[in-house]
C-alpha cells in the first residue's frame, strides 16, 4: 500500500525515510546489519489502525505534488474499505521491508520475532498481517514464522488480491510471584527428629 499511495517505490522509501528522521512515524522497528539499515517494520495494536492510516496519508501528501492528491485520497479511502476487520487487541504488522542487499540473512525473521515479543509483553493474543497473493517469498516467510492463512481477499483495483495471515500466540500465565512447585515426597528423606 505504501508504494501504491506514493506512486513509486523510490518515492515510498523517501516518504518513510523522511518521516523516520523527523520522528513522525511511531511503532517502527529498524534492523541493522554491519552498521547499515537492513530492514524495517511498522506494527501496532489494530485498534490504532485509523490513527496510523491518517498519519501515512499525511506523510504521502506532504511528499507528493498537489495534482496527485485526489488519486492518493481515493487510494487511501479504497484501501481503508478493503482492510480486514481484525480484533482490536491483535498486533497488526502493517509493513515489513528488507533492503535487497540484506535479504536471505534473517532480517525479516528477526523483525517478526520482535513483533511477537512485543505483542507478548503487551498481552496481545495474536499477530495479523496481509500481503499480496503474488508475493510468494513473503508468504513462505510468514508460513515459516508460524502464520496461517485466514482469508484470501479478491482483487479490488488497483489493489491486488491479498492474503490475510494470523498467528495466535501461546497464552502466557499472568504475571505474579513465582511459586516453587510442591515438593515430591518420594523418595522420602531422613526421618524427622523427635
């Protein structure tokens, strides 16, 4: 969606770079390898999606010539209408990208693992994401990471068919004091003094 809204991949990268440098994009993780940015991920509780969608729209409009604004607005509203209806307490991975020079080195897997840790710490029960049906490398990555296909959404031009994927997290016991398990009386110890 970033590329569709911005018009080109280069413009989308400029938008994200500019917004990151200005501190205007929240909920973003950046992965580095050998001192270089290798990948990035935007993820947040799904209940925050409208706020993030508006922030993205404003960022794209700031970097686009005025004659592109009507098209950008139409794409934005169409995309909002196509968005899956995830439960509000799930962590939604809105964007995950790896620099081509750093692909196949575990960057995307590390970012997904970070999303899972963050969701677990926040008490969120699941992760959700969507990707174009034609993006076979991403689909393979998500399956390896434990995601399952929940839905395949039909094409709605200019958006391609999309695969909605989910990963439910294991329930974690509530935080609290740790108790030792009861002591097994067998084998018996020495007799107690009388």
